[in-house]
C-alpha cells in the first residue's frame, strides 16, 4: 500500500491573447508556482495548463530529494571596518572608499544632529 502525501501550491495563472500568422487571436494561459519561477507551463486552456503544471510537479517529486547540507561558512567579501560599517546600516559606504575624511564627516553630522535634537532642550 502506497501513501501519497500532498501539498497545496499557490499558482499564478495568467491569460493573454496571442496572434497567429493569419492574424487570428487565440488565448494562451501561463501557470507559475509561486516561489518556484522555474516551475512554469503554457497551454491553450486553463485546465490544460493546470494539468501540465501538476504533471511537472509530480515528475520533479519523483526525481528530486530535499537534503540538509552542513558546511563551513564561506568567507565574506566584507572584512574589518567594512563589516562594521555594513552592520551599522551604511550599505552605500563603498562610494566613499577612497575618501578618508568621509567617515569623519558622517560622525560630525551625527554629533550635530544629536546636539540639536528636540529632547535636549
């Protein structure tokens, strides 16, 4: 006895009209599994595209496995001061990488802001 486990998938269904060489328009349905953009199908009817996508998911399930892989952490491109700045939210700090005075300017701006904050009156 085989037990089949099922899962619901959210699917984006869209329809557009395509013109053939004679200029006649015909419907084209596309179905894409949300979160899995590579799981997508096209067909001439809504029912057909849903069935094609269902078959594709079943085939993937027969030929796939989900595993957990443990490995060392890859070295980050950010090191030292760069990492500290990124952690502080300075995502665009790289634009000042050749300006040694830039970070001092930001410190000054923050000091002035703190000095003039409303709570210090």
